[in-house]
C-alpha cells in the first residue's frame, strides 16, 4: 500500500439503472472528488543520463503520446536481481502526502499535477535512503477508482505524469533504481459476488498499465489485492499493455493469515506465478510480524520464487482525530532482517513509513544507496 493512500471505496457508483455496484469494505481511506479544478500541466519528459538505457521519455506528444517499446526493462530487472542479495523497495506515499497537506477523500494522484514537487520530494527521500525499486503515485489511478471523483477521463494524464516525475527523480539521483508503476485495486467486488465483470476489470487495468508504460516505467507493481480474480485480471491487463514489462504482484493478508477474500499465502503464490507474475508476496496488512509466516508459507510452495515483503509499520493509533503510526525506524530495521530471513528478496514498507524507516532498514540490511 502503499505508495499512495490506500483506500477502497468512496461514494457508491452506479453500474446502470437499477444496478448498484458493490464495493469493498473500506481499507484505509475513502476516495472523494477533485476539488482543485487545476488544469493539467504535464512536465517535460526528462532525458536519461546513463548510456545504453532509455534516451529519454521524449517523443511523447500530448497526453496520448507514447514512448513505445522502452526495451531493456526485463534486462534491468534481471540485472538488479543478479547483483543484489537483498533489494530495498520504498515506503509509504499516501501517509506522507497527508503529512504534506492532502485532505481526507482527495485523490492523491491529482498531486502529480498540482503538487509535483511534493511527490518528487517523497520519491527523493526514499532514493537517498537506498531504495532500488520506487513506486509511482498511482495507487488509485485506474478509471474505476478515479470515477469516484469524476476523473475517469484523466487516466492517461495522471499515470503518465506520475511515471515521468519519478523517472526524473531517479535520473537526478544518478542511480539505477527501477521505476515501478503502481496499480492498486479497483475498489469494486468482482462478479459473481459483485458487479465488476472480468472483461471490464481487464480493460481498466490495461488502460492504466498502458499509461504507465508510456511514461517509461521499468516494472509494474500490482498491490494491496484481496481477490485472486481481480489480481489475475490486473496481470492480464498489464500483459495487454506490454508483453515484456516485469510484474510484481502482492496481496494483503490481514485476516488471520489470509486475504479479506479468504486467499491463503500458498494459493496466492501458486496462482500469481502461474498467471505470469515475476515476483509475488504481501504488502500492507497489520504489520511486519504478521507477514513473516506468510513469507514462510509462500517459500514452502515456491522455493525458487522472488518473494516480496512490504508491510505497514504497524497499526495506527487515533491521536487528535488523526491516524498516527507510532512504530519507530529501529523496530522496522529489526523486522527487515527477519523478513529477509523468512525468504524475502525485495523488502520495503507500506503505510506509516518514512524515509527514516527505510534508511534504518537499509542500514540493517547493509544496502548501499545507488
């Protein structure tokens, strides 16, 4: 969850006359409307300074532009895995945006347009802490979620801009961190329990993935999912947008070791790998201690898989009407080592984490910033 304010549903959306969409129970934050009314201002695509990689995400003309086939993304993914014993991902986006002034119910993705410097500053903090995989600010960037605020026509703009912002920060850092396009849940329940049909879900995720790929992402990270039907639809959507981009797929095991929809760690690992994910694991949830047995169970059924751990720093406490995470960086540093011991290759943090948490984790894992 992370990388944006994790929330499920906001106001109910209608699927047609007499047909009400069923939405997931709230997980963290409800989405609301964009009250900013600010005209889009897409930043100039940056040029990469490294040789042999992407010469830039130039060549994009207008919102509908595309960088085409970036090439080399799978090579960069393989190189990172081959040269790093443990890979540090990033931390929270949403809780950091709230600290910066994001209001409850506002779509964080709009800040890619209205407050790009804030988004870049958060990315920069994680890069300086040692993160080698950093997620775009696009957790709720699919059309079904954006429709809650009347923003469904801005999928391409918001997602592509987010990827460009992060790419600029990675390039400015002079390192080789991977830009991960973040895809979160639709906020709807899949049929037959709900009204979201598989084809509609695939189309929505494919649209978001295409915009992220156009913005120049190196990998796509599908996260905070509870339903195998939905996450498999997301994987298929990504594959429709790009046949080659690596996919990281993580679910949230916050209900007695299972997801909210009853998926076990073993079943998740096997199903996600079979669907084509390049790395699998868990994110968000009730804290790192509950993710440890999830990793162990996944490792038991998929001993050769690339496993991912990106838990919340703990459970929030209500302080003066605000959700506050009290876990200190030193505690997360200890948990990071434990998650590595449980089998994780990629370790990060989710809700409540800051650059200080990631820096402590990097020190404990002996990760050297790029």
